[in-house]
C-alpha cells in the first residue's frame, strides 16, 4: 500500500509540474547582441585557394530567449564569403534563436577569384559585413580578407578520367614513368621573379639542360605534397640577397607552403621538398629561407663532383617534419647555413658522399614529437629490401660549426664495415661546439675518439651555445655562448668573411663558431 501511495504522489507531482510548464517563448532581438570580435580578419589568401575556417561567437547576455529576425551577408548571394550559423550553411538566415544567457557560433570561410575584382595590381582587400537584424536594431561585424594574385604552376588533369599528370624521369639511363604528380616547366617559366608569388601544385620539374633561376625577393609557395624537382642535367640557381629588414626579408628568396594564415606560419610538413635529382648539376642557393617542408632539400648522387652538386650559402632551413637537408651519396658545400627544428635530423649525410660545412649552425630543438636521430647524422650505407648498400664517405669536414640541440648526443657517426668490400669513412670536426656526452659508454668505437686530432681538433663540448630563441628559430648567439671566439681564423675567407647577417668576422681575436657572430641580447 505504501508503494502505491508513493507512486501516486510522484505521478501527481510530475503531472502538476508538467501542467505548469509553458512552451519556450522567444522575443525579437533588440539590438543588444554582443560579439567575440567586431572585425573578423580572414588573413591573406591566394586567389582561388580556400581560406581556413574562422569563428565568430554571438552572445545573448539578456535574461530573455530571443530570436534574431535576419542574419545575412551585406553583399548577399554575390558575396565571396560563406557562413555557417548554428550548424546551417548559407548566406542569409531568418529567425535564428538564442536562449537567455547563451551564445551561438558563426563560422566563416572564403574562396575569392581575384580576376573578378577591380584593377588590383597584384592584391586586393576584399570586405563584407555580417548584418544582424535591420532598422533600429541593426548590428554588424566586418569581414576583411587580403587576396593576393599569383603565378600558378600545376599539372594537367584528364577531364574524363580525373587522372593528374605525372613525371617521367631519367633513372639509371632509362626513361621511367613515376607516380610523382607534376609537370616539366616550360621555357617561359625558367625564371621566377619577385613580381608575383608562385604557387606550385605537384612537382615543378626543371628539364634536362635547363636552369631554373629564382631572383632575389621571389616568393615560392607549395601546396601539400608539392615541390621542385631538378632533373638530370638541369640546375637550380637561387639568387637571393641580404635583407636589411630581418622580419620582412625583402631580398631573400622564401620557399614555404601556400597557407598564408598566421596559424600556418611555423607548421612543419606542409609541402614536399626541393629535390636535386640524381644527375642534376651545379645547384646554387644563396640567401634563401626554406621552411615548413617535409625535407627542406633532398640531394641525390654526384658524390665525386669537382664542384659540389649543391652549394648553399647564407641560408636558413626551419621546421622540416623529417630532415632539413638530406644528402644521399652526394656532394654538398655549406657556408653560413642555419638549420633547426627537424623531425629527424637537421642534416643527414647518408650512403657516404662528400660534405664540407663551414661556419654553420646545425641545431635541432624539435618539440613536436619524439625524434630518433641527432641534429647531425653521417653514415655510409642504406638498407633496401634486396640488400644493404655501402658507399664511400670521402669527406665530411665541419669547420667552425655549432652542432647542438635539446637531445644528447646531437652527433652520430654510423659506420658500417664490410671486410669483403672496404669503403672510406673520412670525417673531421675542427673548432666546433658540439653537444655530445656518453655517460653510459654506448659509443666506444674509434670514430668517437675525441683525442684523435686526425678526427677532432680544438672542439668544445657541451657548453651552452646561448641561442636567442630556439623555439622561434632565432639562433643568434649571445655573449655568454660557448661558441664565442673558438673558431679558427684560417676558415674565414670568401663567403665566411661575413656572418649570415653581414657582420664582419674578426680574425684577431678568433671568430665565433656558427653562422652568427655573437651580440648582446
């Protein structure tokens, strides 16, 4: 009986509460909405490339449930902006409800064809408004986007099958069809100027016997899985110059991804690589910034060239998801080069080769994930499914360099010996600051005999390099750096008479090691 009475009372109470409940009543808005921002800047986009999605939050601070009669773009259906209001896509909305003391999201995107805009001389500021209600209750939020014109380079697509053009490459003397999406540059594309940015989809390949010249101040942007491929007999010449403004880098050549929004400015792995294919020759890079690639530069072959396959000077490579520079049985000369923030090694010379680096800063302060390789890796082999291939490391000289990072050790010399096929493994580090300590005696072979002056001479180990800001790739050294005045003046000549910022390097007292002369922070 008690259970019956309890159930009856509970039912009666619920019925009473239910009978007292009124349906939600929404009052028209009165122009008192609040917004998370009064202007939404969609940053900079290239023509015909979609923006990121931006968010506006709309608040109802009142104690009433309200209904906004209209939300719309001022340019109407002709607007280049797209909205999503509380989950509904469109450009105009009616009777949008917000509960008391609640809020809603408005998501905003755009894709703009600059050819549809007035005379723009390379860029145009496109604007619109989101209008909330009308008449006396009208409120609005401005939308602003800078649209840049560009030179677009992309492979053909078959309209019937949708198949994208791929490259045919000379590999081992044979023409091989690959699955690398891209096309060969045409004769009127062999010079990249600074007049307009370049946006590359797939791989832009330099044909046999041709030179791709990139002029000072040029900006080259790559879509995902894209890059430059310098084929057999071809060359890349990047002719950047020193920039007085080290923020704008007005004369430097910059290679980066095609997403211009600030959120993408330092995201690794946005594009592929600059690939110096086997057989390419006389590749020269001066005053370039290469950022946010998978591999900044990939150089294959020509280990015995009299002139290095790649000569890179006064250049910076940052935020590579794998390697800053990856050499595979190749020849590279580097002077005043700075590499940092790489998912594997900042510099890796693999399968032997010939490498000469002077006054370079090879650092790795990668924080995005675990990395298994040091800042600098040298080896003389590669593993394939069929066999292990071994080759000569004929030279690997690092003079007046800094080799450092947030791991330890930051130098690995991975030599594979084959008694039936002996190969060279020649290297030397001179007047360098190196991070290397081995408390557990894991590195005991002769390559780590730091007292052997044939391999190591006048180096300093594990002293703080006193970098300015490793997280933001500012690797200028301070007056307390362990690299101050440890360099050998004999290596100060030609390019290295000045540091990467064109500060003179002294020969007395000794120069600093690394790409920068120290300053007072």
